[in-house]
C-alpha cells in the first residue's frame, strides 16, 4: 500500500497556502438555527457568508469560512486579544462579535494590514527585536500596535503598556515586544512621520 | 532592558573548529542575534498553527468530560447524540481497539474513562460531527449515569486512604540520605511552605487534524513537544504498528511542559479511523485547562542547621507533591524536587524525603522548572530565615554557601561542569536599583493599576533575592538522545543548499533559528531549509523540555554537519586520488593542499550528500536506595533580585523590577536567550502573585483567562538581565539550556521582596491580596 501523501490542503511548512474561501457546512438538517446569508467587507473585499450557524463568531467566520486564520483563537472570550481585528476602524476581539452582527461592516485583519503594508515596520520590528517566540499572540499584537501607533504615535512606555494590556503573551514577558514598539516609534520619527 | 554580558572563568575556544578561511559568507553563526526564520510568517498570520489546519470534508471533534472528580460510571447512552443530524461518531471506552490506557512513563490513564472517573474533566466520550456546534450539542446529548464518590483531594491523606487506582496512591517516595543524618548545627531554622497549582497557559489551544490513510493508518498533524512518544502512545491505543501512525508537527503555540502528555491525539485518530474522514479538534480555553497536566502543588517542611558563622551543616526536608489522578511525569518531578531541595548550596549532611501521591485532583506533570520551582520557594525562604537568625546579609549568606565546581550535591554527585553560582549572585546584585516610586507619577504605575489603586503614602517598597539550580536534560539513566538528518545539495545556481530534518518540536523556543546558525557555523552554508518535522521522516529528537534541545538536538546537528564535511572531503580525495588530509574545506570550495587544485562543492554534490546522526549525552545513573548517584547531566544556575511596591492596606503588589544573573554556558543567540529569560520571569512572577488553579473539593473553579490571570504588560516588571557565560565542558558549543532557570527563582525573589516590604511571613504562593491585607500583624 502506498503511504498516504500529505493532503494538499494541509500546509507542509510554515506558510499557509491560499485558503479557499466560502467554506460551507454540508447541507441537511441541523441541530441549530442557520443564519441568513450575509456579506462582510473583509480587507476591502466583499465576502458572502452562507449556511452558517447563527451563533458563529466573527472569529470563526474569518478563520473557518473565509480562510483567514491570522486572527487567533487563544481564549474566545475577549481576554487575550489574539483575535484582534479592526471593525470599522476600531480594534475589537473578533471572538466577541457575532459574524452576522458584523454584516455590512468593514473588517480589517492582520492579512489586510500585511497586504496593504500598513504594519510592515511593526512586523519587521517584532521579528528583529525578538518579540516573536511561539507567535500565537503576534498577529493580535500587530493589529493592536498598528492601531495604537496610528492613534498615538508618541505614546509613552506606560501608555504603550496600558494600550497593549489586553493582549496576552505567554512566551516573551513582553520585553522584546515593548522594545519593538519603541523601535518603530523611533524609526517613524526619523522618517518624519507624525509627531 | 540592559543586556550585558560577563564572561566568567576560563573561556575555552568553542568546539566549532575552523570552517576554513573566512570567505564572504553571510551565513548566521553561533553567537549571533540571528532572527527567527519563522518570524515573518508568524507576524503576518501566514504561519500554520495546529488550530489553523483545514482540509476539505473534515469533521469536528469534541470531548465529553466528567463533571465529577470521582464517580462510578454506571452507564453511558450515546444514542441521543448519534440521533442528531450531522453527527458521525460517538466513541466511548469500548471503542478503543488497542491498549485502553496511555501515559508517559506508565500507561495508567484511560483513553476514555471506563467504569470510573478519577478527576474533574476526565474524558468520557469523543464525538465527531460536521460542525463544531453540532459536536458540542452531541457531547451534551450523551447521557452518562454517574454515581458520585467522595473524592480524595488531600494529598496528605492519600497514603492512608483506600487506593483510588489499581496502581495505588503512592507514585514515588524518594529518600535522600547524605552524610551524617545526626549532624546538628548551632543555628536551626524551620518552616513550612506551600505552592499552588500553576497552569502552563500556552496561548495556542490543543488542536490537531487527523487524516485517515489508504494503508489503514492515520496521519496526525498536531501541536506537541515530542512527536515520537506521542506516536507510540497513539499507535498502542489504536492497535496499529507505529509505521502506520505518522505524526507531523503542526505549528505549536507555546508548550511549557503542557504538551508533553497526550491530550487529544488518540481521540482524534480514533474518530478519523472510525468515520473514514479527516477530523479536526480544537480545545476551547476552558477545555484546555482540563486537557493538560499542571504544575504540581507542593507542601514542604524544611529545617536548616548552620554554624554560628552561617555555614550550612544539614538540611532536613519533607516534600509532598500532589500528582493528581494519573502518573504523567510525576516520578521525575519528585526526583528534581528532592535532589534540588537544598538549592545551589554546599550541604554536607541531608535527610530529605520526597513524596508524590495520587489524588482525585487534576493530573500534574511537566511545567517549566519541573520540581525545582516548588522547592525553590522553600529553600530560599529558609536561607532568608537563616540570615535573619544569624544576623547576616541574606545575599552574603548565599554567596558563602554557594556551590563550586568540585562540590557535591546531596546526591553525592560531584559537580564537574561550570558552577558559576557566585558569579550569578554578583551579576544580579550589581544591577542598579530602580528609582523610588514617584508619588506624583501616573496612577497606573501604582500597585493595583487603573482599578483599585493604592495611595502613594501607603506604598512600601521591598527587595528580595533568590537563587536556583536545575538540571539540563533527562536524568537517572534515561537514554536521552536526538537524531538529525542533513542533506547537502547544489541549488539551481550551484550554491550549496542544506536541508535539516529533525523531529525537534519547535514550540517557540527558537531551535529553528539555532539550526540555521549551527549549519552556518559548521559549514558556512547560507541556504538552510528546515524540513517539516515528522515521525516518518526521521528518528526521535526527544522532548522539547528540560532545557535540553540546544544541547541534544544541537549536538546531533553538529555531528551531522561534521559527517557532511567528512563526506565532502572524502569525495574530493577520491576525485583527486589524494589522501583526505590533503583536502582543505572552505565554504563552497575545496582545495588540494599540495597541488592547489580547486573544486567547488557543487561538483561533488551529485548525488547529494545525506547523513543521519544520533547524539547521546553522557550517560547518567539511577539513584540508589539512599538517593545517591550521578543522576544528572549538568546544572544551570540563576540569581534573581526582585523589587516590589506593596500597599499593605489593600494587599496589592506591583513588581517593579527583576534583575537577574543567569548561567547560560554560552549564549548561542543572545537575543533569543534574553527572550527566554524575560518570558520565564513572567511565569515566575505570575506564580508568585496571581496564578493558581483554584480547586474546590477536586473541582476546578477558574478554567478561563477571566479567572486564571496571567501577567499582562502592566503586570510585568522591567527586567535587567546579565548573561553569565562560562562554557560547559562537554556541551555542544559550551551552551547550557536557558529556558527553565528564569521561571524558578524569579518567583521566590518576588515573594521575598513582598516579605521584606510587609514584614509578614508569607509562606504560600501565589500571594493573594487577602494574604497581605487581612494578615494578622502579630504573625
């Protein structure tokens, strides 16, 4: 018998392949109420969500239906910030928003911040300063830091600590993450950015 | 954070030996602050964690767990669950085709509970359905008829109670008798100490994807610390040969010991094989608290004897660890606790008894620091008590009794490696103290932060100091090895490309970075590809635990590099028909020393060179009936000095600064070492002031990040770390492990600082506000 090869949808290495969107639960009776079809504007693109349980969180919809796993699922009760996304420009925990409640809203995920380049310096600094270990919290920090520095480019260290206190990290003790934030602040000041 | 280096003792040249003449290579080298190769994928959300996996047609798994800490299971009715649309399988103990139990050392834990459950959260049934909400509903629909029993929850009562498991209630009693048990000192101090149950709280939940294979076996993509030992346990319970169970490492979101035991691995494979469909399972945070072992809670009694001048004469200690319902790695944890009960001090006489027992509390096992953490709270409090009794400075008392190279542990083992205990003390003690609290500073910087906030005039500052000792790698005769395969071939442009194949679990610690540095150091190769880690691809690397992978997997990869180099030389010698010692190697090139003929590596890489090497560290030995023997490979040491602000009235603590000196042997990647130190200190601070799994008669009351608090950016102090570098003889590149020490003595230093600030005896961690605010001031 030939040994089963790694299925094509399972990533072989570190990079996720482009995930198929529009994943649907197979048809049939359900022991739960189905949501009506609705649309989300995710990273500038209109996406339709069909056939889901009405109770699916925005996090579940992004990760499991739209193929955007960048927002993470560490606690799914709004305590850890690993699922941070921008909802109409405001940082939220995607686990605490119903997907159907976000219908029509603009959602920006870490994938969106990556493709627009808005977080490029934050991402590079987190890696360069040693702020990434297991990396599970990292996308949430990228979203939160990018948002913070857009609103408050000259935040003091204590203000940064307060602003990021909703993002848990279990590996780094935050030292290298805070260092990365201060490096980005310094670089942006050198580049003549705001502040 | 300041990050200084001090070099202690004689520095020998690292054994990396010359990689030939320095040519223009930018390959990362050992000692560089090389960035993580997986850093950008992680920071952009592209990195595939185990919970991110997805495959067409997959089902969702779910576990049903016991709500009781002890109960007889009279019956289980799965029919209502199976009747729900979208449910594919509901499995119970009767559906386990192979060995019904599993376990790291002894298979004493049921895959699914049979006629009895022994802890709150024990798995009883496993469900697969086409949507996670369907799976949840199905698990809820299973009807289990329990007859609750009175749980055994007091570890002190375990030995006198009827056995709650066929293997009995005692996991291990480890006595250590060293020197003269009747020796006495002129100064005697005594104390009892207690440590609560800590959770690893890695952020990436337990998760995986099992895919049934054409050969009747299964492929499991999973986050774990040790692929091969998982595979063996899965295969045994599936009743399959190990070749047909292939484990593949999926992205791991932290581990800290909590992924050393099997959690969902067997359940997932059972469901996939039963349904013939791929099955994914992701624990919720709540389930994660039930799904892995925790740090053992400890009760400790100590009596220290010393001379009037402060030289330790004898240590007596009794240590009781609560192992919970199943064995896990308890036997090794109690070994560390007993062996390192004195701390890093010279103790000529010792009478130590370590016990770890079975109860109906959640199972306990590996967590960063592994037995050394619990006893550190005891031995360090005792050293402070002793200093007070004698009237000497507590740091000076530690330095006076510090271990040196050539001293014996209480196990009789002579320390032959690097023992820079005084150097770590000096390094930590020399760091500047933080500025006094600013009464007009921001409210958020005070104890309590933004919420319940201290008045500046009620804040007292305290300083505490603590030392730790921990072994590297596995002990007591375990054959602790790692395997590495290395392939060297010519890339499209003729450049050498090295592919590293190891089963080393990258859990965040940065072995992937180090692998590139080692290949860069040894061969000068820039392009290093890390192949996916899997059991079918390469032999075991052992566990990513015990601070061992840099040493053991690093050693295997270093050997593989040497073998590749030897093969290159051999091929060149054949080509030139010359002896091998006439061939000189430099990155990318070879030269014949007598004729000065040259060849590029690319010419010699058809076929590619492929080698596999296994690294075994120096053998260790079992402990005898008196706990004597050369049981350990090498020791790591650390010193921590903590500064805290405490509001005595409100019982609030803010940890202001932790300074540390850490014995690292040699820092192979100082940036990553710093990250390990800061992260380990966070977990130490957490245990000291906030982290505890709260049990109520065996039931877990706080399985969430709402109720189980881990340090945030506002809780973490400034860390001021000094890397003390004295190369460890016999270790690849002289490097010791670095992951565990920062999690050991940081917490005891914080506790000592709180005692200093409050004058309270505080002998239990975590310290709660009520322990301070409501303490009886008369003591």
